[in-house]
């Protein structure tokens, strides 16, 4: 995009947006896409129940001509406009989830001439964007689907994110021009902490300490490819996330799926209240039967529920 303006008023020029598409767009008489679904990924998109969302095409009998999925890499993430991609590092503008939503809205308008979408589907951190989008722009979509996501930072998750903030702030090298070994050590410490909420509790019980070490090492190795500045700005945006007072604005038909099988998840505090906070919402709790720690396949129960929900919105 030629430029993007943040809520703070700062403007960046020549803004890069990384995206991919699956499926086939349908158009109305005025040339508007009628079957566009935006996919919002997790903090680390590879470790996701929905990482293979496009496997829904064919695996569950979905005609790829029915929907047009667009996956847009979020503001602040590598490949799209981010501290590392722009080279601004610690001078990158602070951003909010409202900024992240506006980033995607502007791109959809410029690239696809789309001001409205059929729906939003996402998980984890991507769900933060969807909650914000549906509450701030309630007429933009017909439905939302969220997996294991939350409408505010609270309780254990708040402590978790504050710990990450403290780890990053402990480094005197964060504001240096180079990239020192100490910053790499920070990434290791952070991803070791994050690993605690990556493996479902049920699977943790089956693992020996040696097996945990191996899996943690694999997870941390992937984290070493993430720039610490990208991580810092994203963590700051999470610390300020709370959309609870605007949830009553949501008009979209809403499907929320969750499992209580993760360390920081609590149905009572996180999704249970949504039945009253979001009109007409449906909440489903599923048992996470993921084999060991593989997220390659979508749980059949998730797949069938999602497809049944999508059937209502065929154009």
C-alpha cells in the first residue's frame, strides 16, 4: 500500500502486505465479492488448530467455488509491515488491535475493492483482531468464527504477558543498533515460557522430561527466527487489549469454539460470559484429541461444526 496511518497519527510509506488466497470469488451485479472470508492467524501461525484451514477444501466435501478465503499477514508480523521488515526496529510505531484491523480493511479495499466481508475466521491472537473488528465495525461482516480466543487480557494470561515484557525490558541491548547474542538468549527464554501453553495439558501428562526437552527445543528453534523487535511491539499491543465494553455492538452471527485443555484457558472466565455479552452467539467446547503435538489435521468435530455453520451463508 502507498501508506498507512496509525491511530497515533504516525504514517508509514510504501507499506508491504503479505497475503494468500484460496477458493474462487463470486461477484454481485455491482462487482462486489460476496463470498469473501478473511482468515486471521495465531501468534505463531504454524502452531494452530486451523493452520491447515484450506484442507477444509475437499477434506470435508467443500466446493472451493463456494468461498474465497483471504489470509492477510497482520500489521507487525514479519513479511507484512513490521519492525524487522521496515528496518525501523525499536523506532517502529506502537500499534493497537484497532490498527491491525484498519490495516487489513485498507488492504481489502485497495486490493479487492471490498468494504464488507462474508465472514471472519480466526484463532488465538487472530481472534483478538476479530473481536475488535466485529465490535468496532459491526456492519462489515455476516458472521465470525473464533477458536480458543479471548476478548480481553486478564488473569493468568495477563501475568504471562507481563513476564514476557519484563524479560525483554531486562536487556540493555534492545535499543542497540546491532543484534547481539543476548537478544537471541531473550528469544530462547521467551519461547521456553510460551511453550508451557503450547502443549495441551492432557498430552503433557504423557510426556517424560526428556521428551519435553526435545519438543521445547524444536519450538524454541523456530522462535529464534522471530525478530525480538517484532515480538516486543506485538506483546505491548496484547497488554492493552480489552474489548469487553464494546462486545454488545457485535451484530454478526457468532460461533465460538474452545477447549479447556490448555494451561492459560478458562471457560468460566473467557468464553462462558460471551453467551450473555454477544447476542445470538453459540459456544462449543471440544475435547482436544490431537495426537502428541501435531496440528496438521483439523479435528473432525471442529471441521463438521464449522462447515455446518458456513452452510448458512452460501451465496
